[in-house]
C-alpha cells in the first residue's frame, strides 16, 4: 500500500478531497444539512454551489434524555394530524423518496430511469454531501482486475465481526448477490455523464491507519476488495486532488430522467388508508405550508440516522452517552425512524455507531483546540504496540483491534468511554518497520509529533511508571497489576489475556514513559427500522407494512454491535444497493432474492 503523508498528500486541493470523503467516511446514507461554521476537530467537506457542508455538533457530551409525561420518551409520541383545511397542495406520484442522501439518490436514479413518476423530499436545502466511495462485490470492473470475494467467507466473517445481534445473514447475502448488478448499472449510468468507477484495491492507496492489513493483523480482519471510488474520465479522484461530486451527478441524472426534487421540505408523518397501507406523507414545504404527497406504489424512507437526536440515540444504545466527540450531521435526527415508529413499525433493539476510537482529548476531558481538521489523534497514541487501559488502570482489549472494533470495549468496558494509551521512549525501535503508517489521515506517528503534543499538554512524559500512574489518576493496585501482567506477557511472547499478535507485544521498560488520553468519536448511528429481504418495513409482529420501504441508515436489520471495519464502505454500499432494490421491488423488476 502506498503511504499517504500529510506533507505529500494532505495539501491544497487534496485536503478538500479527503475531507469530503471523510466528512462521513463510513457514514452511509444521510440527508444533507445547512452550512455551519467549521470546528477545528472535524474533517469538513468542501462547499460547492450544489453541496452543503455537514454541520458540526457541540463538543460537549450529549444531554440526558428527557422522558415524556407518560413514561415514554417524547419522540415516541406522534404529532397531531394537520387539519385538512391547512393542507394547501396535494401531489400524486407513483414513488415517493424521503431523503436525498447517498441512499435516496441512487433510488431516484433507478425510479426515474425506469420511467416511474418519482418525487424526492429533502429536509435540507440541497442533496447530500458526497462521501468516500461506494461498495460492492464481484462486479464486472472488479472481476476484470481479478478482485473477487467468496460469498460464504464474507457472510460468515461479517456476522462474526459485527456480533450480528440485529443483523440478518440474509441481508448480507442480499447485498452480496445484488451488488454486482448494482455496481454494473451505476458504472454505466456514470459513464453517460463522463465519469468512471475504480476499485480501491486496484490502487496503491490507503486512507488511514485502521488496523486492516497492518503487521500482525488477524485473518479475521482481512480486507475485502469491495470499496469503489468515483473518478473522472482521466482516472483522477479525491486521492489525486480532483474529487468527483458524485451526489451531484446522481441528482442531475435523476432530474434529467424526470425525477422531481423538493428541497427544504421535511416530511412530518406518514399517512395510511383504511387497509393500513402507507399512501404517502404530510410535509412542510419551503414556504412553511403543509402539503400532501400521495404515492401509489410506495414510500421509501432514506432520511439518515438518529445521531442528532441524543435522547433517541441513547435510548437505543446508552453506551453512546459516553461519546465525547460528535462529528454528526445535524439533520440526521431520526425522522424516518420516528415516522415508522408512529405507525407501529419495529426498531432494532440496539444500534451501533460509526466510531473513531482514539480521538485525542485533554486531561480535563475537553477536546483540544489546536489540532487541525485532518489530524485529530495524538501522535503514536493509536498504535497497537502501546498498552491501553481505562481510567481505573485496567487493560480492556487487544490493542491491535481495528479502530471500529476497539470502539465496542472502549464504550462497554469502561466507566466513561475513555482510555489512556501508554508507550515508552524506545517505541520506534520496538515496533515493526512498515507495520503502521507514519503519516496518515488521523495523525503523524513520529517522535517529533509526540514532542509537540507534550509541549501542548496533550501527551505527558514521565521518568517513572509510578509518576505516570499518579498523574493519570489510576487506582495504583489495578494499574500496576495490569502493567506488570502486560510486561510478563511480552516476555512470554504471547498475549494470553487478549491474544494481541506477538509482533505488537512490546515490553514497556525504557523510560521516559509517555501517555495520552483518548475519547470515543462518532459520525453516525447504524440501526433503525427493521425490514425484510424485500426492503419492506416490518411492524411489531414481524409483518411488512404495505407501501413502506427503508434503506441506508434509516433501515435496520443489518448491523450488530459494530460497523465491520474490514468492509469499509458497507454503509454506503449496502444502503445504495438496498435503496435501488426497493425501487425494483416497487416496480416489479427482477433481482436476486434471499431466504424467501
């Protein structure tokens, strides 16, 4: 893999391209937001005439949930229906898509191309921000390069990695089986606009030090060749400083084929007929007037996740209350999930989040204000050769887990979602050469960077381990037991507690010692309305609600406890494919069915 350095790559226009990709790197399908001031700790997407930036959430921890008077959370209560005499306009169509994000846009392309009368409602003032990639398996362009994936291997490993509590194996199979046709179709559509798709695995390019493919990585964390970049006709893409605003391309393609977009028009609630079939929505247009949209073939919810509604997010995963750094889309307030809940739809019982496990934090628990938008880890603090302990001093997991995977024990096994990373002054000679990225998207892993962070009070340096223990506020007995046990295992050459690969079992014995505190960061939630293998939203009895479909981060039944880090782009990839399949289902078009 080609190493991406801040000096050689993250400069000029390239910064804009990578920031655009990482505004929601694995964020999946969300609606767009109004432009907001930048915050220093958040990677930002470039603003264009047709694209709005993702707004930064407050850095402070989320507020405590506010229960309703009946004991249920306030957001579970449906709004009162709008009086008929206040509805100023009715629009009849065949297909209504709610949310013009990265899941809703391919659905709009498919519906319009097929000749359906399709309307798209969008809460924000424009379509969603372009993300890093799409994803799929065994498409023509991948197979032409020898990039193939075994179906059983993918499904079994993904199930194991995510601890698929909510996920359906059949959902993994549904994506796998149909993604090739989706990518082939998308490639052909983009070719008509002068763009191409390039499999990421065919390039000597890697975004960040995520644990995948590093020295000592377990076979369980093998990286599948599913990620696909959008590129210009000459092959340039965000990695060369020339990003493709592919959501704009999707919107233009949809419009050219007849789709009608309604921006600044949030859907308020779903409507049903006497049989219980969903017939459309009541919305509020840009003039603040109430309007009705009727859809004869179905309504597709692609409104994004629920991270901007802290009460709702914490209801479905209390551990996310420990998150400190929120890089979220403020429009992603669970609107689609709420509309489904109000008519009796079932939700995933637990949600996970798109996490960054090693975001730097100051000693006082506040986010540093001196790190730039692309480097938000402390130097060396995220490397797997370190000893990582919670704020009591207890080791909680193998430090070489990929960053998405390490987020689970960091939230579930710590009192506050924070850990301390500890290393010694001989780290450069002990850690495997070429085993990690010296310069990557998150940080600069150099002694020079460590020294800078020491000067700024982000990283601390001590002559003895006892001084470090006292400074961090560890329970001395707990920490010294963890420290001594770790060093004993390093001498043994085998991690009998968590089975970190021996190449990263590096004894801490060379003063001075360094430590840096890290917090959990998130960009979106993963989980939502349960659905069957036809993308139909299910009710609390497990039966489909007629006329209602969901895709992207609005939909559930896919993820377990964690976003699978080695299936990078799975949120965007399966969200786009499922939105595309929902339209095919509504129109009676063929696709490969799973388990039914």
